[in-house]
């Protein structure tokens, strides 16, 4: 069995990797850098995780668990992402850019959860019906995750890091206001894109 200090070292290394991967990406991070951030030797990182890829997999699993364990209310669209710790959100943004298998799986899972959540909203009367439930869910999820992926640009204009809770909530609230109260006063753009969609499918 592992000792308590062994488990603590493993968690410290993982947390250091989570922060470093979230900032510099997996490709731009070395085992030596993670070891220095964690205050351990590179050999100890290899001892616990085998390789940088093993360390990345551990971070992927940790982020998946962190977002999935947000409680029952986490099934309400992307509340679990907004409630997650800042390093988790930052790592998720970088993982989506790096297109890891775990990030793809997480994106798919969030879309599925969101599609089900919106379907429940339709049946309960607080979501308008749609002809394309999956398209709506994918677009809604993409909209909520976009500030994380476009972090530098969004942060520059909103005055804060989108991975930080205050900025994330500000952006989400602005978007939800548009979705709840509407943005356009007439249907000219909806009509135009509906016609384009119809032509592209014919």
C-alpha cells in the first residue's frame, strides 16, 4: 500500500501538471518543468505516472471526475464547468485546443447532458421547442465553452481571465440574457439562414 506521503506527492505532481498543462499545453511542458513546479525530482514524476503521457491521462481523468462530481445540479447544462476550480477550467480549455481523447469524450458527454436538460425544459415549458435538438445543444455548449478557448481575446475585452469565476459568470450571464430575452427584434436573420440551410440540404 502507498504511504500518505506518497499519495500526497502524487497529488502535488498532478496539480502542478494540471496548472502547467493549462498554461503551456502538453506539448510545451516537460516532465522536468512539472517536477520543478511540484518541488520533486523528475524521477519521482516518472515513478508515479510512467511518462508525460501518463501524467496527462491522470490530469484528464481528474478533470472528468471534477466536472462530473458537481452534484445533482451539475446536470443543468454547464453549471459544472462554471463551478469547477479555475485550474480545471483552464486545463479544459487547453485540452479542447489540443484535442485530447478525454476532452473529446467530455465534450460529447456535456452535449448529451445539455440536450437532455433542454428536452426536459421543453416538456416543462421553460424552453422553446426546436426542430434540431442536437444542433441546439452543440451550439449552446460551444457558446459557453468558447470564452475558455478564446481566453486571451475574451479576457482582454471583459477585463479578466475567462477561466476565473467572475469573468466566466459575466460572460455566461450576458449570453443567457440574450437567450432569455432575445437579441433580434425581428426574424430577418432566422429567415435568411433557414433558407440557406434548406438549399444546402436539397
